[in-house]
């Protein structure tokens, strides 16, 4: 992506916030303040996002928290957040026309929608003599196109390991301090900042959003030994231990800077920090894949010529957490309750849907996007493709056995009993061995029989992939 450069100074600039809802380590805001006397911190409740089906209740509620917190942070610095509703390009152009702004600053995106938005903004702002400045090191640690394979005409890395080597060796920008003063033109009108309480149909256990919550959570996780970053290398796959950072929603909305997260983790040091930073590299990896191949959001990155099954009852059971496989059902119920799911759980349920039930990965990706508060297009879609074997996985036909995975990552059944209350009183390894729960026992626990035979499902998948 190219970055347009504004004039050296301007009386008024617009900061178009997107997935960068923070004041700490905020290159977009800092650039606008550095080059202008006044800025308009603008967020548009984009009708295009809603019409595309991405305005899921959980993300709308979390977004309301983020915007309220951003407005408060700006007011502490003498400014405020300007909120508009409608089509993002049209509303931004209105603000430019009203204020005489000569530059609009925005963070670079990687989705097809974001790239089209940038182009349409350039076209719409040009008649006003207003430039568009796109900043790439905001949403990811490194710009998506910063690293490409050496000695190749390829425009992105398709395998994580060589990408990670280059990513780890690359120079990163410094962390920027939060501004002390933000001057906003008084005459600029704003819609009310949205309120979380006005969003219906959210998950009951949905976490709070906003930069303050993100920074507090990250600092606590850095400091906590047994369930914090120090234990991350050994416990990040522990389903019942709940020792992951849970920062993905904050990273998705930009309440926490990924660059600052890397710097602070590396300053902490240790194997846990290295493992955590590696996960941030995975996040960048998926963004650079989608930036180079925007169509991969909904089309196979690597075509396997699958003839996917579509059993409505099996799909409904998977969504409801009623497959008869306790660890799969536990993960799906966590998703419904929290709008979030443990990463190991995501891999398990994705493998179960795409490999065991042999259902199109797009069915699962859409369901996740309907609930996940961290429903990031790059990470969600590319992880689903990885699990389905149509993406970047170098072993595309691997199948995660839900029983073996449960024994390994939930050996005492604590995760299952937390999320599947029917089995809360059921002790022992049989929780992970549903064949040991005979029909009458399952009825007593009001828990369903397995919807599929694992051996038959494996054979079916292997035949299909031949």
C-alpha cells in the first residue's frame, strides 16, 4: 500500500478512525496533530458495514464501549470524538466541506472493502483540494506488504515459518506517546456516541471494550505469573486453564496497539513472551495474505475441489453445541455465551465442521462472524481456511480428533463441565470418551448421542480429498 503525504502544515485535518480506537501509540492521530492546528477525530457508523452483514450485535456493543472510551480520552485532552452515521465516504466528505480540512488521515486496511474505501475517499476528497494520508503501521506490527519472499516474484508469504523469520528480524517503529492536547473545531456537529445498553441480542458474558480496559487487562496479564505471560508458552493451549491474554477483541478494534504489545512483551522477556509475540506474527501473517489476495475472504486460497456436504441438522447441532462430543460442544457454547472462544477450541470446532462433518468452511466462518467480538476478517477467514485445508496449512488433510484433543488439552474435563452443565456432575475420563456414555446414561444427563462416527467421517474425508 502506498501512503499519500499531506502538505507540511494545514489548519484543519480529519482523523478518520477505523480499527485504531485509541490515543496511545496512535500514528494516525499523531501525524494529524503534528501537521495541523486543529483536528477532527471522526468515526463514521458505516452503513456499508451494516449492509454487508458485519455489524453483529456483539461487535456493535463492544464498539460502543470503545467509542465512549475514546471520546472520554479525547475530552481529557481538550477534544472530543465526532460521530456521524451513514456512508463513510459521503460523511467524511461532508466534514471536509464543513471544516475546510486539507487532509484526511486514516489507517491502512487489508480487506477488499478497506482498499475500495481508500480509493473512493481519494476520489471524493479531490474536488475539495483535500489529500488522503494512509498510515500502514497502525493495525498490524509491520505493514502487510513490507516483507516479501527474496528472489521471488511473489507478493506475499504463503508459509508462516519463513515469514516469521523475516518478521522477527525486521525493524519496528518506536511506540508513540499519547498526545497531551487535542484541539477540535467547536462548530463541528456530532451525533451522540452510541451506548452499549441500546444494543440488543448480545452474548450474556460479553467483555467490556475500550482502551482503558485493554491497557488494564494487558498490564495485569504481563504482571500475573501463574496465568499470565510467563506461563503462556506452556499453558496457551490449556482449555480449562484460561491462561490466554484474551486481547484479540482489543487488537481487532485497535484499543491496544500491536506494536506496543510486542515492545512490552519483549521487554518482559522469557519463553512466554516469545510465544505471545509469535502469535502476533501469525496475526500479521494473515493480514499480509489477505492484503495480497482479498478474494480469499470468501474464496479458497488453495483449491482442493471439495464437494462439501450440507446436512442442515448436523450444522444446527454444531452451532448449538449439541454434537454429542463434549469438548466441541463446550467450545461452541463458550462462543455463544462470551462472544469469544479459546484458540484451541477454535481449531477443534473448525476441524470438526470442515473435516469430520465435511461442511464448507464458509458456513463456519459466517457463524463465527455473527458472534465473535474479535471477528476480524483476515484472522477469522484465514484461520478457517487453514483448518479446512484450503488455506496456508502445509498439511492440508490433517484432522483434529476431538477425543484425543480433549484428553490432551482438557485432561480432567474442567473445561467441558464449565460449559456443558449437563455433564457438570459427571467425573472421570468418560467425559472425553462419549462411547462410554451409553444411551440410557446420556438420556439421564440429557446429553445427545454423537451425530457422527469418527472413523466413518475420517474415511469419508480421506476419500473426498483423494
